[in-house]
């Protein structure tokens, strides 16, 4: 059964509002300048790059920089695969299905934006990038006591990146089909 009381924390990033809103404003202004600039040649790539930079900034801030030091009554390092599923089923305090969902959703933009930025990017290469990024986050969370470093987060982040890649792949394939239809 899903614990809905944790849903309100689902979208909380922990980033101070001034930092979050400031970065979003800078990103929006940058996007508008790029869109209306007549001198920029590769607008699409630059726009996607700006969005990717903002995404990475928000992820790093919310998972490491702006997250406070946490104290736990249980291990801060969990290398048992799929332990979060057992914890959710057993109603372990402090573990929720939203932890799983958030870790999947968190990396969907990585896969999506990377595929749009690099259309020839293979799925296995993206998954490798996602694993490396996720492991770096988990190592930092462990070293700086910002959370529980766990193999499940790496797995869920990688699944999310793969889903994002698939969404972008489908979108690019659909775009190509439309171009071929127009050329008939």
C-alpha cells in the first residue's frame, strides 16, 4: 500500500528558493536570448545544452550541495540490491514507494536531453553515463553524510535515464516519419 503522506515531500528539492528561482530565471532569460538571437547558428543544440546544464545544477544541488547532513539510525551504505522494495513492502519507517519513483523520475531528463543533444548516442553509452553520474552522487552522499548511499538508487536512476532516452528516441523517430511524409 502506498503511503500518501510522503507525497507532499515528493517535489521538495531542499534548494533555497532564492537559488532555485534565480537559476530558473537565468535559464529562462538565456533561452529567450538564444531564441531571438540571429547570430547563433546551432540554436537547437545550445538550447538543449542550457536545459541540460540547468538540470544538472538542480540535481547536484538537491542531492548533494543543498541537502543537510543527515543522521540515521540505520546504515548509511546499502549495497543489497532491491532492499527498498522489501522495505516498502514491510512498511519500514523512512522508506516509501516515492523514494523509488523519485529516483526513476530524477534521471528521465538526463536520458531525454542527452539523446536530443547527441542523436547518435547509443542506449548502452547513455546507461553507462547514468551509472557513473549516479555512483558519483551516491559516493558524495556517503562521504558528506547527505543520505544513504545505495545500489537501488543507482539502479532506479539508470532506469530513469533509459526511459528518457527511449522517449527522445521515439520523438526523433516520429519527427523523421513526419519529414518523410512531407517529402512525398
